[in-house]
């Protein structure tokens, strides 16, 4: 029955295919809204799995490894002083953490000590190394780079690294999957689904709660695992966490064991890669389109205060009067609502350019924004000439 199958999976998870002798390594991604119960489950799994199954566990909590100041007010972007940074600080911090994780995985696979950190990532590296040492995965005797050797506890038995973060976009989780595929490791996902109001209530009880609007915005953007569409998300569980999720849940244990038994193959089929690349390309296009739309709105608001103006890319209008100050707020709200709807359509692939040139629907953000500019012009003219 189910118990027999689970036992067989657990026994198989103790050995490397082909008798290689290296302990299995798995990456388990926990995702969901803030206050959905991810951290509680992650800590419980790290306590329980070694006791129940004899596995080693390491917990990587993004809230502790990424400094909170990177989520502060955005610094001024491109201007007379110089070019804008390539990445927002929080994205750069996530990238550095991913590089630290890859260095650790490479050492696990090769048996070598941890290499030196990537250039410019020293603070992230020090936080990561300290986290691993605290959990007994790294020896305290390190090289000049501040790292050390993997401990016997990290290499002598199956090791699960549990990544605790919101991971609200599929692209964020896919980056972790790519590491699993690169080093032929196991990969699985636990998505904790909790009602928004419950998350808001739990969050308000925390010592450092997030703003309600932050959680509400994330609830609108979060992308659940799509087991039918994405082959790489097959090892996933969507768990109701209204009353909390037990670390002894047999579905969780079975998923972890099955993933260990079936590490990701390095030569995954190309169709999967193409789908993921297409999704990443689409996300990049939406981001660029968002920036263009913001510039259009900013220019439109400036022009609405003046006597004449020009919207970008050839849409002109002549003002014979200014928009009343009392109406500027309504104009801004209407333009921002138009932008939100436009970007959502673009994200879903529902835009006029797709019908004209489907194969290039994500290739030219400027072309996609043209319909937004036309509608924005009509909205501004509505306020001017009424």
C-alpha cells in the first residue's frame, strides 16, 4: 500500500543511483504569502526530518540572509549624474544569495572546500557561511576567504536544503530548479495556501509586521505551481495552511523522499527549457513596458498642467486650457488604472500586437506600449476638451 511505497522510496533515497556512494542532495522550495506558515513549517521540518528519517537538513531563510535595507525606498535612477543601476538592490541581493548557494552545491558535488565568493558579494557570502556554520554544515576552520570544509554531517547522509521565501513568481523558483538540474540534484516545492485575511491577521501580530498593502499586492501577483503546464514543477504540493501544516504530513514526507529518489536529469528535454525561457522573456518585456508606461504617464501629467504638450512616439495634442488642479488626481488615477490593465493583458499575452505578429509579442516593448499611449492620449484629451 501507500506505506510500503513510502518505505521503498525512503530506502532508495539513502543511496546514489549506480552505487556512486555520494549522499543525495535535495532542494526544497517553500513558497506562499507572508505569514502563511512557511517559516514555522521549515523549522519544524529541520527538527523532525533528522529524527524521523536520519536526513541532514539546512535551512536558508531569505529574510535573514537578505538585509532588510535593500527593500527601502528606491534610489534615484538614471539622470544627469549618471546611468541607473543594472538591478534594484533587492534583486541584486537575491542574485548574490543564489551564487552563494551554487558555490555550496558545487562543493557538495566535488568534495572540495568552498571557493572564494564572487566579486562584490563578500557581505552576502559572510552571511551565508555564518548560516551554514551555525547549522553544522561547514567547519569553523576556514581559509582566508572566510569559508571552510563541508562537515561529515553535511556529506554522510541525504541532505535537504530548505529555502524559505515567498518565491511568488515562478521565475524565482525556476532559478533554484536550474541549479538542481545543473548539478543533478533533487528538487521539490511546497506551496502554502492561506486565505489573505488570515495572513493579514497573523502578520499584524508580528513584532515587525509588513504593511497590509504589501501583502495584498503580493496576493494579486503570486503564481501558484502549475503542474499541468510546467514539467519542472511536477514535484510540488499545494497545501492548505489555514490551521498550520504538520511536518509529519505524509504527503510532504512522500514528496521529499520521491524527489530524492528521482534527481533532476542534466539533459532535461528542450521543450521545458524553451517554455521557461519564454516565460522569463515575457517577464522582462512586461518590466520594460512598465517603465515606458510610467514615463508616458509622467509626461502626460506634466503636459496637462501646461498650455501645450506632446505625448511620446508621435501622439500630439494641443491644449487650449489647463486641467484643473482638482481634476489632476482623478486623471492620475485613471491613467494608472489603464496602465495596470494594460500590463496585465500584456502579461497574459492579450495585446493587439500579438494578433498582428504573434511570434514577436515579447520582442519589442516599445511596439506593445503604442496602444497604451494612444489610450492615454484619449484620457488626457477627455479632461482637456470636456
